[in-house]
């Protein structure tokens, strides 16, 4: 989809993640098969602390996507009260396991666990771009893997033919997991980017003047109808449970009546994030030679 001008009163095009994930699987599955034949099957280990609904939903999706791509998947489930020492030991064990090519840590973790886990992970197994080395590589263009959710936003836009060059883009959210990496990836593609957050003054005005919006603040329905304008493309990263229902950061019903295109929640970014993570494991296994 080339960036659309005003679509009048027609409903927004839905940017489903499934076709993007399928294309990534088709691209990387043959390489995974060749590596497996050579005795080097790509393998991902995931560490989950506690039983957050969002983490468990992503784990199920990731297991399914890894299976489709030919990547071995092993989930290590730790109690919510795990000690810092035990968590770091688990990560270090995986760092030294030659059969594991990538390690995912479900984040954010409570308190000091988050920073301890991020620092304990070996950069060569950081397939989700959380270590200082990976983030520095993203900032400088020196390589490494970008955080998968941020990269998934770009992959969806590219798959559907949305142009970047010279476009005004707004990213709502400033975390190192999505917001800031997504802004850097947009800048690399010649978009003009504004980073916003929940305390940004005149947020609706800034968003209405943007042509591409990435909503990644982690607050249900933060972006109301006053934030949208005709012709926009909205990528909604939000995964919020409200009354037992998964919803995004954007008021979908309001946005759908106005914008040109939007990712649904669920059915949008999550599938692509999982596919990119599995693809990164294949790349890491191949790079290890």
C-alpha cells in the first residue's frame, strides 16, 4: 500500500501481521533446514519470570512460529520470586551452551532483576537487541540485532508498501524496547521523527500532524479519536488487558473511521515480532559458522 491521502469516509485498511510473518517464515525456513542438515539446528531459549498474561501469550505464539521456521524452542519458566543470583546463573548457563544460538528474556522484569538480566546476557546470543552492545550497534549503524518489536513495526510498514522518505512520523513511547529503537529505524529510512510519551504537551495535535504513528506507550486507549487524521498509517504495539480483553494503545474504533490503515490488536505486530525473533536465531546460527 503506497501511503494514502484522504480516503474520505471509507474504513481503514487493516494491516494484518500474519502475511508479514508468513513471508519471513518462507524466507528463513530453508536456511534453518540447511543448518539442521549440517548438524547445527537453530535453537532459541526463552526465560520467563512469573506468569504475566502478555508474556504467556507471546510465548505460545513464539513456540508456534519457531516450529514453522524450523527453530528449536525451549522455554525456561522461573517463579515470580526468583532471586537475582538464580536468574543470572540461568542466563550464564545459556551463554555457555553452544547448542543455543539465541536467548530471549521476557521483559520488563521487576526491580533490579531487569538490569541484572540485561547485563548478564552475552551480546552474541542477544537476538532481541536488549544488551548495551546491540543498542550501541543500532545507534551507530555498526550492526547487531534491533529489538524485535521495533523492527516488526518497520517490517509491517515495508511489507504493505508504506513510504518513509520525507514523511512525518510520531512514535508514542520512549522505552529502549520499542520507542527509541523504532525512532532510530524510522530515521534510517529518512522519515522525520518526533518521539512522544504520556506527558507530551499537545499530544493530539502532534499526532494529527503526523503521517505515520507508532503507538508504543503501553497504556490502553491512550490515543483517542482526537489524535487521528485522514490518510495516516498507525502501527499499534500496545498489548493491554482490559476486562480480560486484549486491546492496544489506540482507540481502534475511533481510528478505524479516520485513518488510512491500522494494525489490529490482536492480529498485528505480535506475529511479526515472533517471526523476526525466530529469523534472528537462524541468522545467529548461520553467523556462528
